[in-house]
C-alpha cells in the first residue's frame, strides 16, 4: 500500500492507499491511527480504492496546537476536503470510534459527499449527547476516561511514561476474546505516539468535545444507506445507545456481534470485512 500526503483545510494529512475503483475512506479512532484498519484494507482493496488517513493530530499528519484546533467542524472539514480532492465526487465512508463520530457528522452536514455510510461501535452523536446530559449513570461510568482526559498534561504523562504497556493493557482489557496485538504491532503504536505532539493531539479530541459541543439537527435524516456494526461487549459504550439510531436514517441496518468488544475490527475482522463488502456492494452484487 502507498503512503501519501494531501493538503486539506490548512493542514497536511498523511494517508495510505491501496486498490482501485470506487473510493472508500476509512476513519480510525483512539488510540489508533490508519493502522487500526490493517485487517480491512487488503480485503477491501480487492474491489475498491481504499484510503485510510491519519486524522489531524495523529501519527504522521499535522498536529496543530490548541484545543480549538480539534473542534468537530474542523475535523469534518478535513475529511470533506480529502474526499473532494481525491477527485471521485463521492465516497463510501466507514468510521470507528472518533472516526465514526466524524463520519456521522460529515454525512449529516455534507450528505452529497457520501454514497454509503458504515459505522462501527459509536452511537449517533445525538444519542451520545442524550446519554451524557440525561444522567445515564451507567454510560457516565463507562465514559470516565473522557472526563480524565480533560485534565492538562497528566494524561499525556501517564500514557507517555510507558506507551507500550499502556497500549497493551488497553487492547487486552477491551477485547472479550483476549486478543492482544503482537509486540511488533504494539511497537507501531509506540512509534506513532512518539511523534512530537501526537499524544496531545489525540487527547485534544476529547477536550474539544467538552469545550465546543457540536450538536446536529435532530430532525435531519441521513439520505444514504447506513450500516452499523456493533460489538455487544463494548466496555466504553452501551448497546442501548444504538436502539434509537433508525430515526436518524432513511435506510438503516444494524449488525450485532455478541463475541466482540469496542475494537471490533480486531476482535472479529472476518465479520467486519464480510459485512462491509456486502454493504458497499449494495444491490449490484454480493460478495461471498
């Protein structure tokens, strides 16, 4: 796969690309970077032109200083310009974790850019907002780290003192199957987060979300087909956050996987790959 750069929204984004055909854009979450899609890219690239960027603040992409540089409208604009500049007009968009939050918002505000939308283990932003503001105490407990990340410098110090151990523990504790990246894979995460400013850039997503809330129009209904794939053993986000998703979508399908947790792309890549290929193909063809 090729490693490339593109100028968007006043910054430079790094991305990897493989395959040809209709454009598929894969957006990662925390604490990942493009590498979080490593089990999907080669499979999807057999049928599509697959682009997986490092979002702003991550790995080899630019890391602008200041919490306000990570507001949702800027994150969305980054990906909108990425899609526009890659020349296809529209893209199939898939997102996990923070990438899914950005994908939801981009699809709602720039629907003309998205032909199909796949969401992995993140609720619609309005459902997340309702849970946090509506005193869903169970979700508050699940989201404790979001509040800890509001502290200055301390999260960076905690993670940065031994990043290999931190990432190993995070992936192990969140995987109901006990799947842990290999030591070589862990070192890829360490390398990414040793890029100057990477830890602060990634954590600033959480800080900006609290300081600059981004509420979507509750009456807006997404016109494109939407697929949600959800690992039911997610320790960060409760399954109940998915129950009202259909009201935001004109064409909605959800797939629950009882064996997977938050990092479903690693817990059950075979399921994720098969469902994404089937969904991306639409009614034109089926992939077996």
